[in-house]
């Protein structure tokens, strides 16, 4: 995710390159931007929850990136959905972005060395990685950019790698829990070893078409069990849910359960006030808020510089998150900006480090 | 305890007096927090204080939220080795992460009855000189409700039984719960009863200005019936800010930091 460094003057641009990283997880990007990994030092063994917005399906963008990234890197995936045909969703997963799309990529790849990738799955890439896919001639470089207009090649969807589970017709969550348990058992952590990581993506867990959607305690119990299982595995779980369908109290319980808690929100079209407030407004499709960041084995809270990011589709193909600066500005800093989008150069805005 | 090691929270809890008898003996402490500000660091500090070399306390830690390794790593950075304390039978860890009632023939009520019996049996099984120095910690109560499949009445019964142990054995009972879960309820019986029973209420909240890198939140400590050295007692409310670090927590009054 890109964050804009505070400026002292509206005339400053292209801040001089700062040495990449006094701060772990931060690297210098083009146009004075500082790229911050999601800040999550290690998302393995954690539960990420995304609160959906009923007015816009932006959580699906995040889910698609998450799933594609896992498949492209040979990581097994368990996908659960309330739709009638969960496997059909795989056809909408994006393909890795072409290397040609960004000429500065070569320069950036050098800078990437300092970047601590959020999912930390880069460490799993290597000679020991089992080759599930005989179609691949070359080892896949770590990829976190995806082209939403280009579907992922079908050879990634082999049944050995992707398990799709429909949750609409199940009377309760026992079957899903069983699926998750067997999936995670295959990726149990072994001290000293680095077993292949797995990903679980559960879409719209409390969707009204599911029979379990009015079983508050059953859903909570499922999430608690899943969280307990994932702590002893080498996997990461992403669950999306529409909080508007839960009571306030239940929503708070779900929020407390999450290790990392995000929410997405729609941006109204043609809102003149917002257009004045946010530069690049016309390119924004929504907002992403980071409410809580996983802190396993530590008591120190992670305080992000910015917790709200704009969701943009660069060239209508590439999902990009950009930090929104918070208003009001601190007069003592000399900054003359109010809230702004990434004035520092959205044309080469940061990629989604997810 | 050495006075130079004491912080504002220690003083608010009355830990600035003699360590014998343990100032929290027979007392119920409730830690409340919310999504924005976790109160777990208070629990960790109380674990460290309870297991200080100058005290004789034994902790029965009932963990619904995190595995042993999580607390071990955190307390190590705070200067307390839970593995050693566990081996020395001063830190008894009940891993309840996967407890689910009803399950395996246990009803919601049955599961919590068994848990209480296990706690009682553990206390009774301690050597005579340790029985009077037990601290029961529960992390956290909202997950006890989930484990009990929403049976809040059973959870309340369980807490009442644990509360009875504070007078029977002079135990301390320290629990953590998420206040924001109950604030929207019309009748938040569980949290109200817990607050009523508590001798000390510690609340972690964000500042009105939100979170910042140098101030992580504010603590409000209500100590009902504090006992001073001179024997006086009274309710005291303390409020201060805090910043959580790996190896310590800094507490300070608003505006006192340079």
C-alpha cells in the first residue's frame, strides 16, 4: 500500500530518495511515495476479516487478489461461498499482471528487496516448492499485481489445489468446519520446517441465503474454532461478512475475533464535496479502512500512519490502494494540504501489497 | 515491591504497599476494553506482578483467547519466563481454545461446571502454603460465552462460583471482557453483574482524538474500597494515558510527557 510522505511545501515534489528502510516494511517508491506493506509482519496463522458494504462488492476485489496470489504461487486454496456454483467464481480470478505494463518495474524490483511482503509467502518460494503444475516451465516470481481484465489460466484450478465448498444449502456450519479442519491438518506447522502455506477464503459468511445465517452462536463458535485451528497451521484465513445483517453486539463479537480487521465502503458517484476534498476522486471506486492489525505473540498495538485507503482501478485493470491523508492538518508542520489523495503521483501509485 | 519499579497502574491497584499479604488477595478485578484498544497488556502486567520473585502467588490462567506460546513470548519480553513458572507450578495454564459446549456429551452448563471443578481441584491440590495465594485469570469472558454457545446465564453462574472462591480461599479473580459488545444491548446483564462484583474496574479506551503512535489509549481505574497503610479506605478513580511497548508499558498523566 502506498502512503504519502508529509510535505512541508505545496511546491515540493519528488522528494529525495530516502534510504529504504529505517522502518521495517517500508520502502521508497516513485514520486516521493513510501510504500508500506500492510504492516502485518506475519499474516500466517491469522484470521483476517473484511466487513462488506452492502452498496458495493469491493470485498470481492480483495478476495480475488488474495485467491489469485495464492494459486499463482502454488498455495492450496479452500474457497467457501454462499453461491450455487462456487467453482464458477474461479473464472473471475485475475491473472498476474504482464511485466510490460509498468516500465519502472525493473527499477522497483531492486527496491523490493527492502520490502517486507505482507503475506510473507515469499519465503515459501524456492527449490523445495512442489511443482503442482506441469504446464509451468519457469518458476513463478513472487507476484502481487494482478490484471483484473485477464482471467487466471485454468490450469491453476486443478482440484488438487482448489477445494470449493458451497455453504448455502448446508443446515449448519459443521460441514464447512470439517472441510477447514482437514485442509488445515494438511498444513500443520512443524517446528523447524516450512510447510507449504495454504489459504482459506470464506465469502459472505453470514449471507442471508445460508441456513446458518440466523445462528449467531454457531457462527461465532465456528469462527473461534477456525481461529484456534489456524494458529497451529501454516495457513491464513480471510472471511468477508456483511455486518449490516448482524446485530450490533454480534458485529462487535466478530470484530473482536478478527486478528486483522478491514472494512470496505462504496464512494458515491459524482459527489461534488468529495471531489473537492480528494484528488483523484474520479478514479476511486471505494475506500478501505484498516481497523485492527494482527498482533500475534506481542502486546504492542500496530498504529498505522493512515488507516483509510482509496481503492482505485488503475487503467481499469489493476487494483491499487492509496493512502488518504487525514484532515485537519497540523499547522505546526507547515503543510498546507487538507485531506488529499495521493497528490504525489497517482499515476504510479503503489500496488496492492496484500 | 521495589518502589522504583512501580508505575501508575501499580499504584492505582494498591500494589505500592507491602507485597505480603498480596494486595489483590480476595479481590475481583475486571478489565474492560474495546476493539480499538485492547486491554490485554493489563492482564500481562498483572501476570508479571503476580509472579514476582517476592510474592508467593500461583496463577491459574484460563485461556480462551490465545495459546500458551502467545503469552510466553509476550511475558518473556516483559522479563517473566512462563515456562519456568509453569515448571515450578506457579503458572498453571488451562488451554480452552477448542472448548465447545455442547460437545462430546457436555451441555453448555455441564462444560462450565467441569471447568469450575477443574479449577477447584487444582486449588485444593496445591501445597498448604500455596493455597492462600492463588490468582485465577480468565482471558476472556466473551469467549466463555461462545464456548457456552451463548448460555450467558451459565457463564454468570460460573463466574459466581469463581467469585465464591475469593472468599473461601482468598483468591484473586481477574477477568477480561470486551465492554463494547454489551454497550448496545438493552439489558447487558452479564457485564453489569461483572462490574457490580468487581472490586477494581480497569477500563482501556482510546483517546477522543483517536490512536497515536505516542499515546495508545487511556486507562481508567476504579478501585472500590482501597486500603491504605494507615487503614483508611475509600473509592478512588485514577485516569492516565499509556503507551504499550514490548518490554514495558509507560503510564503517564495527560500532558506530562515531553
